[in-house]
């Protein structure tokens, strides 16, 4: 018979190998993995990118300007700094008349090369699409009925529809929306939707993108919840200010 403790319970130690222990350990591990994995992956990708740029750029730097000549060691990120300075200078001169003439001359030469011109045009188009900051940004997140009535999907309003599409629809007001796929929002469908069938959302573009990427798991707060949180934050600030004022008053006394 097992010995009893003072409180009448068994003195037998708990079995740490039970299902409760392993369930808690597994839950803690998965929680830690969710926190650690993005950080480690971000740091690894950043370091890999810096290393790649250094390996390509540093050998092109003259020995007189290379720190390795003087300290006999490589400085991580030195090649990236040189690349950023060089790219900025190229952009500066490209805006000038002489720079534009050189670019046109270079593009005319590239356009005569059968394989190179295809690669160049594709890379240029991708770069212009990704780096454009004025025309390529979405205006607002919205809800549309897709793929049939009664089923709703998140989309992003790009612009008001113009041209032949509106004319063929009898002048009806329409918007051009991008319907992303889950979990990869870089692919999707371009839809022309009547403006009256679009429901505008209060969430930001970033919040809507997170909702799409997470397959509905990351739900942004509603407008009322954000306003309540802002009021609570403001109330806490006022309470802290009053407490600080009271402490200062007591110290003067």
C-alpha cells in the first residue's frame, strides 16, 4: 500500500511521462516554433543576401578602397553599401538627359540580342511592377460575391474601370479589383465589378493581406475594437499622467 502524506494524498511522485505532460510540452514547442522560426528565417535570409552581395561586389572594388587591404579582414555588408551607393548614383544620372540617352543606347543594343533581350525585358517589367510606388498600389480592401451569389471573397480595389469595358456595359460605374488566392496572394484574378456590388472594408490593405495569407486565421480587429483600444490607451495615459502629477505634488510637500 502506498504511503499517505499529511494531507491524506499519496506520496507517489507524478508520472511526467503521462499524456498531460507530453501534450503541454508539444504545445509549448509549437508556440516557441511559431515565435522563433520567423526570426531565425529572417536573420538567415538577410545574412545570406548580404553575403551574396559581398561576394559579387567586393572583388570588383579596387584594392586602394578595399578595407581588406589595410585590416586583413572582410567587413560584412561592405559590398552591400557599395552596391547601394552605386545604384543610387546610377538612378541619379539616369534622370538626367545624358543618362537617358545612354539607357536608350544600351537598350537598343540589348534589343538586337535574341536571348538577352527577352530576359532583359522580363526582368525590367518585373522590377517596374514591384518597385512602382504610385500606380501599382491598391486603393482599398473590399468584399465581392465570388464565385457565385452568396459566397463572399476579399479583393483589393485597384482603380475605377475606364475605357471600352465601361462602354460595353452601357456606362455603368465599375471598379477593377484584384482577387488574390490563398495562401499566395501574388497570384489571382482581375475582375471588373459593378461599384454597387462592392462592399468597402475598414481594414487596411496590410490587414486584408494577412487575412488572406493566413487562410482566415489572423483576423484584424474591427473599427469598433480599434476605437475602444485607442480609448483605453488614452485613458491609461491620462491615469499615468495624473499619478505622476500626484507623486510630484507629494514630493514637493
